[in-house]
C-alpha cells in the first residue's frame, strides 16, 4: 500500500525532503558562521566547540545526540 500525501498544500515526499535538507543546511551554516565569528575575535576555545558540532553534523550526527558525545567531553 502506498502512503498518502497531503494534497491540500501539494506536499510530496520529495518536497518534504527538500524542506528538511534546507533546514539542515541552515543549522550547519549557523554553527560554521558562529565558529568563524569567534575565531575572528580571538575566542579560540569557544570556536573549537562550535567546530566539534559542525564535524558531528557533517558526519551524519544529530543535535539530539548526547552533548558530551558531540563536544568530545
């Protein structure tokens, strides 16, 4: 049986995936920009932790994962 879709706003599985990917990119860009901004201001230690989050997300991790694991603590 094929799953149904929301026909009211023309939501398809491809469109839903596209929306999720767009949100994923925004989140990743936020952490990358935060890292760069901190490095520019000489805040190397906090920038390192943002870099750890970026690496975690790029490897397929999620922000729902345990904080200690994401930050390598």
